[in-house]
C-alpha cells in the first residue's frame, strides 16, 4: 500500500466498518504476548526499549533484551545460588546426621565468583543505561566563545540564538544527535563569567552544574586559557578545543570553527571514539531497576562470603544473605513484587504510543 | 448404645488426635476422642525421641498454645540435647530422648484430667449430610453426631505392612487398618496418594556391648521442650553410636531381592531424608559406613531403638546385618523392623484451617495429610482442633501465617504445594527463620492463644511475668547508650563515628554477648540469667531483622493481590500443562500463594497476574 496520510485514513475508515474491528490499545500486543506466555518480563521491557530506539546501538541493546539475555543471566545465577544455598541448608538442618565434611566446600568460591560477575554487570550497566537514555556532551567556555554557533553547526539549523553580544545564551539548549549509533545530546549553555545581572548569574550556575553532570565536556577556549579557570575541572575523556579556529590561528587544543565547520568532523570523531570506548563494556542490564537489583544481590553475596570466611558457626546468616540475593534476582525477572514491575513497564507503552 | 452428641469428634489417639481433642476441650467445646484402642493413646510408634531441628521449634509452638507435647516430653525425657548448639539461636532445636512408658502415661493423664470423652471403637464411615459433615459411624452401625469431625488416622488408611516378602493389612504392628474409611474418603472425591515409611528392628539392650561403642551423653545444661519446665524430671542417660561397615552393606546388597521394596509391588514413595538402610546402601554406594544411634527406649525397659537402620528386609537378614557391626555382634532382635505403606489425602484439598474445602466441618491432621513425624502431626492436630472449635463457636478461623510460625509454614506448604514424599519440617522451609526461633515461640504465639482462649490461666500468669521482666530489662538496655569510646573501654570495637549505641545494638559485638555486657551495669543486678539470654538471642539478629522487614514488604505486596476464584487456568494458553493442573487444583487466593506453587516460573506468574487483572476489568 502506498502510504500517504489520506490513503491510510481511507483504508482505516473502511476497516472500521467491519464489526469487532478497533484500534489496538497502547502496549496491547505486548500485553497479549505476555498473557500467552510468548514473552517474559525483561523481554517485554526490551520491546519497550525497541519502540523507543533512535540509534543503532539502542536497537542492538533492545534486541539483546528481547532475546532474553538478561533472563538467561538471572536464571544461571539463580541455579548456582540455589545449589550453594542447598549446601548451607543441609549443614543446618542435618547437623545431627553424619554429613560428609566436604558439604560446604566450594560454597565460598561460588559466592565470591557470582558476586563478582554481578558486579561486572552493575559496572557495565551505567554504560548500557547511557546507550538507552543517551549521553550528554556539554559545551562549556567563556561568553562569546562560539558555543551556540558550534551547536547550530552540529544541528544543521539555528537551534540557538547567536549574536556577538556576550551572554546571549542564558538557558540550556539541547540538540540530539546520532554519533556512530550512539544517542548524544549536545548542551549549549551560558558562558562562564562573573555575570552582572541576577538572571545571567543563575544561568552560569546552571551551566556549571550541568557541565559537571555531563558525560563529556567540550571546552571552547582560545588556545591559552587554562580550562580549570572556568571553575569546572576537565575529566578524562573531555575535549579541549581552540574555538573560532578561523580567527584564532594558533595555540593549544583541537581547532574547531562553528562558523566555517572546520574541525567539526574531528571533534565528532574524538567524541565518538571516547563514547565507543565507554560502551564497549556495556552489560545487558540497561535499566536502573536492573542495576539496583543486581547491585543488591552482589552486595549480599559479598557479605555472605565474608561471614562464611569467618567460620562456619553463622551459616544461618550466610543463608539470609543468599536468600536476599535470590530475592533481588527474583525481583529482576518479576517473580516477586511483579505488579510494580509490570506497572513500570506498561507505563512506558502508554507514553510511547 | 446411647447416642451422645458432641461439638467435635476426633478420630485417632496419636499425636495429632490428642492435641486436637485437648485444644478443642481447652476452648470449652464438648469433645470425644474415638480410638481403636484406648491403650494406644499417646504411643510413640517410631523412634523414642521428641524434638530436633525444626521439629523442636514446632514443639515449642505447640507449647506456646498450651498444647501437651512439650510438657509430656519433659516428663519423660531421659536425654536432653540442644541440636546446633554451636550455631545461631534460630537454628537451635531442643530434642529429648523420651521414655516411652512415661510419655504415654503423661499423655493419658492429660486426657484423663480433661473433659474429653474417650470412646474405644472403630470408625468405619462418616455421617455426611448435604453440605457438611454430621458425625461418624462405628463398626456396629452406631452413629455419633457432632458438628465437626477431625480425622487423625495416621498410617491406618489402607495400611499395609511389609517385612521381607510378607505383606499384611495393618495400621501399626498389632493394629487393624481402616479400609472402609479410606473408601469413604475416596468416595467423597478427596484425592488419595500413597506413601511409605519404615522402622528399624528393636534390640535387647543387655545384648549390646556398650563398652565397644562411642557414647553420646546428655547435655550438661538441659534445654527443655516446654517453657513451663524448670528442671529435668528423670535420670539422664547416654546413647551409643554404632557404625555400619562394608560387611553390613554386603549382607544388605546380597538380600535386596528378598524385600518387596525393591520388587514391583509397593507404590508408595518414601522420604529421601529418612531412607531405609537398603536405600542408603544402594543410593550412596560409595559410602562405606553409616552412623547408627542406639537410643534407649526408657529407664525401665531393656529395649533399644537403633536409629538409622529402618528396613523391610526379612527378620533373619535383619539379625545377620545387625550383628556385623562392632558392639552388636551378640545383639538380639526383640521386634523386627518393617515398612508400612498407607494412603494419604492430597492436602491441597484442604484450606489453611486444615478443613476439607469440599466438606465443611471435616478436618484432617497428621500423617493422613502426607506428613511424617510426631511433632508435625501434633502441630496440625492442635490447629485443626482450634479451628473445629472456632467453627462450632461461629468464631473467625485461626490462620497461622508463614511469618508467624513453623506450623503456619507447614500448613501453607501442604495446602499450596501438596506433598511428593512424606513431609518433614526443616528450618530451611521458613523464609523468616531468624524470627521463628524455638526460644521465642511463646512471644510469637501465646498472645494469640490467650486471645482465642486456648491458653490456661497458669500459663497466662507465667507468660505475662516473663514478658514484663523481659520488657523491663529491654527498656533498660535500650536506655543505656555508649559512645564508641566508652564501648572501646569495655572491649567492644565499633566504628568511631560518634554515634551512641544502646546495649542491644552493642551486644552482638561484645565477647560473651549481652549477658557479659549487662554484668558491667548495676541496673541489671537481680535480672534472671534466662532473661539476659533471651535479650542476647534477640540482639544477634536485630540488624538482619530490620532489613528483612523491608524485604518482606515486597513479598507482602504480592500477598495483597487477590486472585479471583473465577480465574480459569485451563484457558491460559501460556501455562505449561503441569502448572495449569496444579493451579486449577490449588486455586491460590493471592498472587503470593501462586508464586509459591512448585514449578512456578516468573513468566507464568506474570501471565496469571495479567489474566487476573483482565478478569477484574470485565
């Protein structure tokens, strides 16, 4: 069907005459797939992500979730932990019988190894969440350093108002881009200086705090100014540029000109490389809910291993910690408190459609 | 025979029946205990011991509700041992070897002192009226009418005893099986299954060479089974420990074909954790030795119970393998061991009052529900008796929750998951193990018992005295707050964060626990050691309990999600066949209960919830 709006409308109008025909509710197909056992919760979560995917990396990540990557991981951890717990419990409930002394052997190693594997997922989940939610790159520099001009160049349109009057930009302006498959928001903000009026002062404050929270800061400087003089410390991975390179012909920093476009490709490449490195270790845990649950499980198992290492007379507490880890894993896949998990997932479909 | 009417009739005089009938009597109901043999009331038909890990917890809970088991065991205890003494308080289970005669006498005295009518008769049928049970029918055709009936028939339903190739119908050795009653239960549409259990041969103590055996003495400081007991009432004795050896195993292996258990006939499933010696030898073939505890059956008898070698081999083979063990080379068998197979009712036909869902007024308790063990039976009997009484009084039923008691855990497990082998209590079955301790069973349950009227005045007074002393001492302990520096002066190292901590928070870090800490403050002069010990047990788990309370919130939210009874599990295409059948049978009332159904997966739980939500919308 050749799909102009008018054609689609006409076809839909014809279809609506069929008795029983109606529009699907938001998330209805996913809900039905869940009800018919074709999908599990984290897979449904992946479908939500897929609907919202803007870039290739987001799509790949969502597909992994839909494919059950997280559910498989949780199931593998679960079976290791259940086996460890069974040994601990045997030591408690059959204390009076002649258990072989090796019953507790290997439990400590399992607990430590699982805790570390979980920690790796937690560590990689920040990057995964970034892929899902997008990175932020803050443009920071003194007033009239060419930040808005650079932003407009990146956007390919006049997203920000520019003028040669210093302090033109007061609010934070965002432009969303796809850099090598990764979603990136560039933030244009007020130039950093001791401002004269109260409104500009607030703008500068906001610029500093947003810059600090951003994943990468791009400093727009003149080749000689120390970036730290802006009151925002450069961090590893940040980019220091020599802005207005069409005018400022020498000095330190990556030459970039928003006006002519010179050096912009180099800047994007450098940002793309840095972010690419950061997402290399991304785990399948791409939601804050996943990270919280896995982090709690990891911590519980670390405690369990510590208690066990202190001697075998508090194994009931080791069991408590393993149970806590299991409950966290259960929460991850929706075995407990499933209603809140469902609510969270479906609230996203309603917005999405 | 004159027809008497009672509020409640309890059928069976074992551990479940006795607790049921006494609980109903304490509630002021008119009750009758109908048993095949009055002399069999209170008999310990298996090993001569009460309590243990998990089981001792249940005994304390029964005691907290003023049941008889703990007190009777203390009257008969000839060897006290607190199991898991070196581990944390939540895992410790009090256990006692009991003199069989003394135990039975204690139970019979308790029944005699109560207002229970005891009737020696064989119940062959139930008097069923439309919609409810109306009494029992005896072998001579006589009918006894009542509002409620509690069946505690143990292994008697279609019981068959196996010894070697011989099989005969029986309840216990020397008792007749209840075949007609089994048929009646089957006719009521209650699903029946088959289980088996075994006993070892009984030995003559004088023929055992005790000097050749390791002795296991009683604890120096006995931990009693009843909260009301203050001192040991019998002379304490030691048990012996013997060991099987490769020669023992050879004899067993060579004779496996002489027992029906390894032939085609018995269909019953035996417990994995209390296996017969034949099972042990076959399944753990690489183990060259198993422990055998030689437990004296009493102070005035020569009988010895060799715990660990239950068997259904022929009598001559039993004698042959027993004599291969060191210390038993001249042992004589007084009564050979045997295996028994019996019918049980799938407990998923019951609700959490232990009432039969399809027949109001009928309650089942004990081995008939697929459990094993005196303590498990007694706990169910108590609960069934209370609920039968509540029904007669048109009072709310007594439901024990999983976070409240081991009895609650057991009943929820039974009615939700059913059984696949004889059900025995383990502490690992309790998610709230740290809270469900043997030492605080009274704190957990006696208030409920007082509220419902099943706790007598004597226990009320002693419980309230204990709680008031405990409360006072806890208040003092909470009021004394030390800085990290002051704590360090007393030898307790905590983080130097400037935070003042009270004595309860500090106790787990102090060598010697709360008692030694309290010893350094005059405020605790005159406080009984038992009170100090109790605060110590409370303090050990406090940080964990606070966190667990938060975790439990998540679980409780699931308990709050009601599942409509109209939910059609058959019509849920995403469910596996197995789960469809299970859920259809159990009809869980909450999402939490559904989550505990065996084999439940997260995906299945999700779709049950979604269907429930949809059912609500329609």
